[in-house]
């Protein structure tokens, strides 16, 4: 980023600058990539203790009104009448769901988490810079529905605490942690950031400030997303870091957030999913297929384009055999063992918490590792290719510097903690 480039700042920007954050521009915001401990240490800390991320660059859209469910059911990919848990129960207050907003031609506008706070009240968390796009998309589809849509971009702060010690670190600043954590399952939410909301008393800090607490995140590890007003976030950030220090909690930047999410097989919107049909990828669970996969359980924007897509592009996760990685983009090629070009690399990072033992990928968070095991790390990410590949098939990634052999996989970092029972983590 040059001195003449303009960028947005989160409410924690000055703190990052004062505490050694290596800064760069991401999604229009000046954000920390890492701090003094470095990317590797931050990544490993999230796997073993806990890391805290400033995610205030993410956008938030609030949707309310008696027709809000109906609007979201039509605009969002998941069937909100059948999306919660293995039994596919309806979305309900206190529950969240992941999916995508599609354009009519089946391309991704953005992926998102929708949380239902009350009967006719929903909050949508989308990517940096996408609040206006998603808000306008919803406004364009209202068509007489009684719905209010408010873009909170720049008006809220958001902090993520991720890792096995997250609950214990967060508990140090909660007014009633036992009550807050009770039955707070994966992809559930509680509270409200608005002090005038009747939901605000469900989660308050020791200071009295209300927060919206979501048990989710973008690392694949156990943790939380916290939404609060911008005037409260610096005190919250500093207090959690101070009280969580004995638990190993440290601040983390976007670089390890990227390597953690790739190892957890989570896509980066507009890079791993984007301007092509949302088909033939690892995230088809975001679509409401019926039991036999022949159609969808509801109608929604983009459904017809997806069902009738003739796209031959396929997206696969991959894992390498050492930490080396390649550049991503159209100039980095994917080829088969005979040298035939197959496609391009969408993401390529190094998950420093994993390695191979006898060819099997293992994570340093596992309990059954050899004594003294220290992972070298493995490159991993996603490729987009023009023919079907088999799990376990070798392909080659080549940029201007190197050629790497990697393996097509159905999963990358094992033993992820995101879905563990709360009673195991407090």
C-alpha cells in the first residue's frame, strides 16, 4: 500500500499500530497481517490456546419486519425451514446458518452467516466491503414485503476469539459466564449489541456493556464472534488480552486467519467462490438439495441457473507434502502427472500446524502423536480444474518459481475443535 492510497480503519486501528502490527490493506481496510510473534506462532496458538482477531472490517446487515423471513428465504441459498442440526430443523431465535447469496445467473454475490435474533429480527454477517452490495440486493427483491434493511457497515465493531481456551478467556469479562455458555451450541447466538434491545440482558460484560455473542468463526477451531458498539471495543480488547494472558491468549492478524481457514476447508469469497456457477465445489451443503439431489427443497434466486448449469469447472481442496507453496492466480497452473494443463490455483497457504506421518495428515492438536512431534507444515488450499479428479490423485502446481506435487483431498486439518461440546471447553 502506498502513502497516497486511501483506506478505512477499524476502531482498533491505533492499537494495532501501537503494538507492532504489520499492516496492509485488505478489503479496503488497513488491517494487521501479524504482530511481533509472527504468523507461525499465531497460527499454532489458535490450535493450542487462543487467539483474538480484529474482524471489524466485516460488514453487518440487519433485516427486520414481519416479512423478513420470507425475503431471506427467497434471497439466501439455505432452506431456512430445514437448516439447523442433523435433523434439519427450521431456523429459530438463537440459531445461525451459513450459505450464499446468488445472482440470478448462479454466481456468488457473497457468502454469509445469518443469525436469527428474534421472531422477525435477523443479522447477516458478510465480507468486508459487501454490506452495501448485499443490502441493495435485498432491497431490490423486497417487492412490497414489509421489511426494514439496515447496513451497519462502519457502525459496529467485531472481535473473534478462536482456539480451545476461548471460552475460558471470554469468561473473565462476562457478567454471568455460566448462564451465557449454557446450551450455547455450535452456530448459535445470544444477546444484542444495542443497549436498548430487550435481548441485551442475555449477554453483558462485567462493565455492563451488552454484546451479541455468536459461537462461530473462520478458523475451524472452537471459538466465538463478538459484536459490540465501536465505543466499547478498545476496552473490551485490552481487558480480554490482559486477563487471558495466563491462558496463552495473544492478538492475531489476517495472515494466520487465512492459513487457518484454508486448513479447515473454508472458502474465501471472491477468490475460492465468485464469478462462476456455485457448483462442483466442497461447499454444496450451502445449497438446499432434496434427498436424492435431483432438485431443491425451495425456490431461491439463482436456483434455476445452478440446477441447469453445464459448467465443467470443479473446485477441490489439496494438501502438499512440505511447507512450500506457490502463488495463486491465473498464471499459476495445475497439471496432471502427464503435464496436461487442468486449471488454476485459487488459494495456496501453509498450514503450519499439520504434517504427515506415514503419508497420513496429522495435526499438532491431536493427542496420539509421537513424543516431541513438531510439524513442518503443509501447503494447502483449493484448485479449480476442468475435469473430475479422484481423492488421493496427485497433481502439480507450478508458478514462476517452483513446481510442487500435491494431493487432492476431501479434508485437510484433522481434529478441528469448532464443534466440540461447550462442557469440554470451559
